[in-house]
């Protein structure tokens, strides 16, 4: 029939603390994103393995339960999609970003302004969109 309806871009958001996650989900949704929120790294890896193409970006805390850290989630996402935008949000791991973070990612130290997260995401998404061939598929 007709062309498929264009879906809202979906963010995979990994945060184990609901008091932090719930307001940021609202911020991301207000910015026009759908948010798939999980509370630990094991669930995040499963979501990525299930359908990495569903996600336009990853926003992840670093210190998470179940022994899978945000660093590992981002590296896994980049193995599946080398252009996946990654924003790290952390209260205590910013100093490890240079050594452990994926290239072309952004680190936001908690607490941060909500607008900083939206700006970080849109900046990375615009950078990916500017790469020739990145919109193919």
C-alpha cells in the first residue's frame, strides 16, 4: 500500500535509579524521542542484540547492577552499529571516559541540565546524519 509511517526516533536509555530515569524519560519524550528504558546492563545488551536498528542512540549510566557497566554496553552497541551515537551519564565515572568510552561519544557528569542531554543527543545524531551513506538502508 502506501509508504510506511515514519516512526519517532527511539533512544535506548540505561539507568538503574528511577528517581533519575523518570524525569529524563520525560525530557527525552518532550524532545520528540521514544524511550526504551532498562535498569541494568544485561537487559540493555539483550535489547541491542534483539533489534539494534530500532535505536537511533544510546544513553547510559556507567555504574549499573548485574556486573555489566555502561562502558561495555556502549562497546557492544558500536560492534553492532559502528555509528551508534552514545551519551554517557554518570555521577562518578567521568574521569574514566577517555580510557573506557567509545570514540565520538559524549560524557555528561551528574547533575547536568536537562537541555545538555538533548543537545548532546542532537549533536551526535546530526554528526551521524552528515556522514555520507549513513542514511542508507
